[in-house]
């Protein structure tokens, strides 16, 4: 019987699920006994590759045979449920091992013998696009592989909730209605809330359709969707009756989501009151706090009990030539009294952007009342303050972190989680992540001759030559035989810790970095840590000094295997871990059971997230390797492609503010450099003239610190030691070419940088 017919017959009589895909190896290259890389188009039109492979062997017809290589196929679709394949060890040898990887994560292994056998891996259950690889890891042995089959990942279909929520409560103002209700019993996954000026809806929500806030449905407007049982509707008309309809739905871990219960929705109605007559507030706000950055100043203040709106104006003058006029609504960017309107809202925080670095700005906050006839009415007396922009810092979006102002501990972490989750774009793993690297992880090489991938597992740090170079896309791969072959995608928070190729974690560029494929594999899914006993593995340590092994004492008592990057990037990876604990705060508590490595670092809680030892280690690295210009630039680039940021790069102090309440952090280890005010290090004149400049420290250190000068490519220029207690330093620029440089002051606890220009 021909091979294909025999194989199909086997499938038809099998008790397992019908395969989504098959690969019979019928189309492999012509029969050849030499070992080399083989490429072919498979049964399903997919591109397959086998490395160190020969094509003259048979099992159930033609088969592929590998020696020290692998068989793989990338960018397969529709997920994978189960996998099976036929195998046999050929020629001589014993104790062979095949490892099966999905998305570069080990999902199983088999031990081929000289007897033909079929390996079956059930319940892999990875959704979305995936990469499949079968690796032969026993040196010198040869394994034939045939008849690979896989089933699609098929989540359970969504079921309709059995009950609607109850007890709808509505609280109106003239233009706003706040509502809340009680979960259905049993609770549904989510709730769809619609408001209308009609007592009925002309159509009901349809299963499988997601309705975003603002979309029209049945003559009404969607005002809330998700698991929240509270909502706020704004922009309403005074003295108007509004009707509300709340539908329960199921949508989590099921197909065909969402599935709505459309019978007997929870309903209610209320009428917005009429507008009162306007009066000016009786008192101004208080306690203006200003936080300057390079081209922005963030501000916050304490609300006035008699106001519901605030007009913020900034100016480079210490006074305004005119006050706001009653009945006039001012918009952002509008001129007023020689200043510029920053915002006119009910928020008690703001961000003034597009400012000039190293410039003093004055702020005027006017209390006002709106939602009244003749609105708005202003109090002519303002709350005033001033601040000077810094010479360094990243350009944050306006008001990005406003809701986190004044918070600490768990509330701060939750607020940051909401900020960096709201509006975040979910990248595809392929090609989304590959494409993003072009924007986020490119640098000039040491010789300044071309752009290369910024690989933190191979780069040796500023001023040092790279051991090898990777060109974007040209050196992109998934298969490698040693260090320096190609780069792939490293999940610094290993994907096995969150359960595999699950979006958005799987493609979140804030913890994904391009790295050498071989070094990526060396790291595997081991925790980060500090190594004192290097594991006896080929190529360990790596060419840049990163390494795998154990080091109990330095890891705060953890005894397992860890991976240690070089000092230059320890803070980068630590802050990526803190980001993951924050971005996925609502999910991370359930990840502890995802294998021994996950259990080694995760503690099963939403707030602390990590085990005690890991928090202490990451915080130590965070302090020892402060935020660099590389991180700031990458954070800005990530924001462009993914629409969210790592808050611990933008504000490093938040690491302490979030996790201090765990009792694991001590102020004795706090980085004094992170806590310095913006003007703590002064550099003048800038640009430098006459071959020297003066550096003034507003605070003397009780230990020696190092002053380094680097060029804009990160190459070393000069270095000098600043003795303990000294606050005035002369920087010699003689011999420096014209251009921009970076001054780096480094203590045992951290780094402060300033840019300067030599003319």
C-alpha cells in the first residue's frame, strides 16, 4: 500500500483526534547519505528544515534522519493540542534522546531505540501561531523521524451565563451618572452595560461580538464592558431620563467568546438633575507639587472643597498679565495672560510638556466651578509655584502617570498596572516582535561602521568591542549550533513561567530582547542570579562573561541553578522583571504552578509576586545598575510600537515605593544617587570652552566615586577618581574632539549621567 494511503488509513481508525496537520517527509530532497542542512515544502505547504540531516533512510516510506541537529517548522498556525511522530535509532549507539520544543520551550522528550516506535505528547495546548522543533541532543547518534502529526488547540466553547447581575444602583449629577451592581450568581466572566434615552433596545448583543465603549447597539451606547461591576457615564444632558441595560457574558478560556445572556437583563433608569446657577469657588487648591524632567514638568495639588474644575497655566514669567474670564472655557495650548494653558479638567494632577530643558517655569492653578448655568466661574486668586526643567530625562506622554501620584505599596503597583495596561497594543509574535527589534534594539558597532542588533547576552558594555555582530534580519534565526551563529527572541521572564505562548505576555516587547540563540538556550528558563560555581557546560561562561551555575549565599539562600548576565545589564533585566510583576498583576498569582523554575521565583500573590530571595536580588541589581540612556531610549521606542512603558525606567524610585511594604527592602541599601534632586550634580559651562569645565556636587559622598567620560557611541574617553568628601571637580577636556559626550559619575550604589558638548 502506498505510504500516504496507509498513513491516512491509520488516522481514520485512530481513537485520537483528527489531525490538524501532517508531515510524511515525502517531499524531502533526493536520497543522499551526507549530513547537511535540508529544506523542503511539506505536505501542508509549510516550509520545513532539518539540520545535520540525511535523506536516504526509510520508516513508513521516506524519512528524515538527523545526527547532531534538529527538524523544525516555524510559524505554524491555529495552535497545537497533541503531537505524535514515528522514530527509530539507526546504525550504532544507545541512550539517544529527542527533545520536543514548542516556541523554544521544552514540552517533552523521548528515548528512541532500534525498534520503530511512535511518540505521543498529549495536552500541549498552546494557542495561536507556534514554532515546532524536534532536537537530537545525544552527540553522534542518528535518529530517523517520520509521520509527524498534530492536532489544533481547541478551547472549550463558551457557555451562556445562567443568571444576570442584580441590584443596579444609579447616582446622577447634571452631566454624569455613576452606577454599580452586584455580580450574578454564579458570577459571569464579564458584563456589557448599555445606556439609552429609550426604555427598550431595538436589538440585543450578539454572541461572538465584542462591543467597545462608545459603540452603538440597539439604539443605545455601550458605556462599560469587562469584569467591573461599576461604571461612570459622562457628557450627559441635564434634566434627561436615561435607561440602563446590563447583560452577563462568559468569555474567559473558551472559544466563540463572548457568549451573552440576553433574556431579562438587569435594567434601571434615572434622571439627571438640572444645572444650578454658577458661583465662584470659595477657596483655591493647596499644596502644589512640581516634578521636573528634561522637557516636561509633572504637577499635583490638593483639591479645593468648593471647586469641581481647575485651570492650570504655565509661563516663563513670575506673574500673569490677565486672569481667566467667567463663562470662558480655555483649551490646552491657548494663551492666557502671557502664559499657556496646560489643562482645564477636574483632575488634581497635570503634566506640562514640550518644555525647554534647564528652564524655570511658573505655574498658576485657578479653581473653578462648571456644570452650572453660565459656566465656568473662576476664583481670581490662584495657587502658584515654580520648577526648573532638568538636563536629562525621558519624554513621557502627558499625564501618563497622573493616577499614580502620591501612592505607595500595593495601591501604587495596582495604579501602575492599570496605566501600562490601558491602551497597550498586543504585538504578534511573528512578525510583530521581529519587526519591533528594528526600532527598539539597534546600535552602532564598536568600529562605527554599521548598525547591529543590541544583544545584551553578547555585548560587553560601553567602550568595548563586541565578540560578534548580528545584522538585523540577516542574522535572525531559530536554529544554531553554537554561540555567535544568530540571534532570536529571549523572554527575560521565561515563557514557561506564564504558561507558554500566551498573549500578550508571549509578545510583550518590554521583557523580550534579541539575544544570541545559543546563549538564550543556555539561560533556558532558569531564574536570574549570581554565579559563584560555574556549571561545567560547553561555552559557559559566554564570550561576554554571562554564565550559568549556582551561588547560594549571593542569591539570598536560593540553592538552584541561575543565569547571571554581565553587570552592565543586570538593572535592565531586573526592571523588566519588575515590569512583568506589575503589568500582569491580576494574573501572576496563578503562575507559580507552571513548573519548578516558576515555583522557584514566584510566590503565588498578586502584590509581592516574587519569592523573598528574588525580590532582594532584583532590587540589588536595580540599585547597582541604574537606568541608562540605552534603557530610556528603548522605553521611548517601546512606547511607539506597543503604546505602553516600563514605569521603573521612567521613575526608578517606584521600585522601592512599591515593594518596601513587603518588609524585604531596607533604606540602608537604597541608592542615594536615585534619590538625588535634579540639580544635585551641576556641570558648567556647557558647552565646554577653553578645555575645562567644573562639576559641582551638592552632596559629598562618604566614599570614593568614579567619573568617566564616554563619547556618544559609548566608547571610553577618560576616567578619574573623586575622593570622598570632595564636591568641586575640574573636568579636563583637552584633546577631546568637538561634539557631544556623556559624563558618568558612578558610586558603589549607582550612576548619575550628564550630557555635555565640547566646542
